[in-house]
C-alpha cells in the first residue's frame, strides 16, 4: 500500500477530465491496460489465450464516438487522441470506477470493436467524478 492507503501511490486524484485525458504518463500505463483488457475480450471470443495490440485509430474513433473529443485541445493527432482514451480507461480502473471484468463485459456486448471501446468510454464518463464537479 502507498502512503495514501491506496494500493497505487501514484494514482492521485486528478482535478478534471481534461487533466486525465492529457496525462502522458497515464497514457503509457493505459496502453498496457487497454491491450490487456482487449486481449481478454478476444481470448474469450476465440476460446484461446491471445495477446492483442489495439490500434490507435480504433481508440481515437472510440473517443470521438463517446463524445469526449470536446474535452481536449483542438488540432490533436490520432495518436494523441488514442493516448487520451488509454489515460481515461486506466485512470477509471485505478480509481475503482470500473473493474477489468466490467470492461471486458462492456466491450464484448458489441461486435464492432470501436463501438465496444466507445461504450466503455461512455460508461466510464458516466461514473467518474472530479473535485471540481462535487
């Protein structure tokens, strides 16, 4: 346990959605988290263990479909949009807003991977709160 009593001492509360979406260090961790969750989805579908790398274009489109683009600066690359999605997903998990199992279930409900990722981002957005919103 970290000093704050949380299992991850680096998972401090961010002040806003924009702060989460633009956190490059969270995006780095989020990349592994998203690939893990999506690998579980695909492993369930194929009936065997798989390691999958989620394409940035899928994540960028999912972010747009989830109507989260408006929280980011204009003129961002597809890569930066994908990073934003990864940051939000891992932050939600670190903040106990969603579990790995729930994430898998939400994505699995949709045949289209972009739609599944978009639905996951939408669920996260509905659950997550920031001090400025309280």
